[in-house]
C-alpha cells in the first residue's frame, strides 16, 4: 500500500465517503416521494458527501504518491465517461454544489 493510502486521515475520510454513499444509495429511489423536509435533509447529506469528495480530490491533486496519481487519473477518466468531458473536477464539484443549493432553496423547509 502506498504512503498516501496508509495515512490514517485518508483511510478515515475514505471510510466516511463510503458510509455516506451507502446511506444515500439506500434511499435515493424514494427521493421523489419524500416530503420537502426529508428532501432538504437528504440534500444536506449529498452536500456533505460532495464536500468530503472534494477534500479527497484536493489531497489526490496535491500528492506526489504514485498510487494517488493513479487514483486521480482514474477519477478523471470516470468523469469523462460520465459525460463531464475534460472539465476540471474542482469546477464540477463547485457546479454540483450550486445545483444542490438551488434545488434545496426550492424546497419548503
């Protein structure tokens, strides 16, 4: 394992990201039927996940570790495959946050 992924901080952050993803995936199909209040809280969880992912992206970007560079490259490739083109992931995170804030502000909370 690389030094980057041996870091307790990185391991804990990756575990948090995985836990949040699991939590969100369990209820995503129910989102259209949720009350506005439940949707608002769900979006808060999505924003928390997004923030943690953005921190991890920043760590990957700043790291010289070979395994971190591979993971960064894989994330960039995945972004392209999901239709984001060659847009910078930092920009994608920023735009996703704006979209979530807009959606959240349209809810009666």
